[in-house]
């Protein structure tokens, strides 16, 4: 793997050398520290995309809040959706430390200029989808995000600690939904298996394209924003899924999935990367719907933002007047 020192030009400044020393020492970069423009740009892209994914990711599950099969399930799902909103706020706040405003990030999202995780562009037609999302999607998120707790940019790493703790509960909730369905009627078992069939491959795509086709991974790993490559994380995820699928009684929809004694990991079937790129390009089943709902919500909430800004301005003016009188 390329190290920061190997990327450093001979005429590097003292600031560049100090930054490189921080990275190589596995220390943390704080917002006031000097950082290369490319490092800042990479973080803004990755962190804002992560925040957008949390916010857009509320939609597929909120679709089932009013239709949950029991009051208990409704309460749990509401709490989970609220958690996702909180995760988005943590990440937007952390990204703001890099010099971009929340308004700028939101404008990029609703204009379709910023990306979010392609996994949220799939529909959720049955209650079993809530289980598959929790087990597969949140499970993939945990594999991807736990190493981010050690990201070289300190605000990102600190935000991820709490997020990962909450995501672990989300994954368990999804597993428990599927487990209950797989102990239910034949129709419920078929519904659970159908959801797993539909979400399995998109969840593997969440780790990004193969390492050979991932232009940003090598640099992110050199800067220690990422700790593991896309393919390494994907393999870890599958190794976690196989024994859990046996407990659930579901079948992972990959006929080529088998243990490779020589490599000490599972051989996987071919992922349909054409589908991945189509969804990423905005041509997935729900891309247009997800963005339109975000635009509508943003517009409908405009009066709240304006009222809050007006109130904050009034409070500031009163404080200024009080200070003037006191002096």
C-alpha cells in the first residue's frame, strides 16, 4: 500500500511534512490543523455522502411505520428512523468543520449533484424488507463503518463511535424480524426469503466497486481515512453472514458461494456491476422518488428554518441591546 511519505514531493513544505508525520504516526488530524486541499476535498465528498445516505435512508423504512404489524414493532421502527436522522446530523456537523456549510451540502443533494448510498434506491414492498434492511444493509454498514472510528480525521472518527453503537442495535433488530418470520407460517418464510433474495446483492455492492475499479480507495487508505479496501470489507461481511444465515434458516442467493480452504475465505459469485452503475447514475427503481421526497420535505420545512433564523436574530439583537445598556 502506498504511504503518505511516498506521495510527498521533495520540495514539500513544513506543513506538508507535519501532516504526513501525523498520518504515519496514526495520530488524528483536527479541524484547525493544516491539511492538503485534496485531503479536505476527499473528506467533504465522503462525509457529506455518508450524511446524505443517513437522511435518504430514512425513507424506505419510514414507509412502514404506519403499517408495522404491532405497536412494539412500530415503536422500534420509529426509534430506528429517528436514529438515522441523528446520524445524518452528526455527520453534517462533522463535515461543517471542513469549511462547507450545511446549506451547501443540502443544496447539492436536492439538486442531484451529490451522491448517497445506492442501496436506498430500492423499494420496500413487504414487512420482511425491514428485517432484510436491518440484517443485510445495516450489517454491511457496520462492517464498513467500524474501521471509520479510527479515521485519521478526528471529527469523523468521533462521530462514527456513537453511530456504530446504534447501528449494531439496528442490525440485531433486523435479524430478529427475519428470525421471527422464519419461525412463522410458510407464507412468512417465503416473504423473508424473498426479501433476502432482493437485498443480498445490493448489500454487497454497498462496499463499492472492486479494488481495481475504485479510483479513490488507494489514496483514502494512504491517508488512513479508510483502513481496508472494498474487497476486503466485502469478504469480511460475507464471512459474517454465512453462519447467521444458517441460524436464520435462509438461503443466500449465490449458487457459487463456497468456502475456499486455500484462501481461507469464501469464493463469491459475480456481482452485477452494471446494475450498480445504473443505480448510481440515477436510473434505479426509486432514485427519482427518493430525491423528489427530499426536495418536497426541504421545501415544506422552509418556514421552520426561516422562523428559527428570525428568532435567533431577534435574540442576538436583544443581547446586543442589553450589553449596550449595561455598558
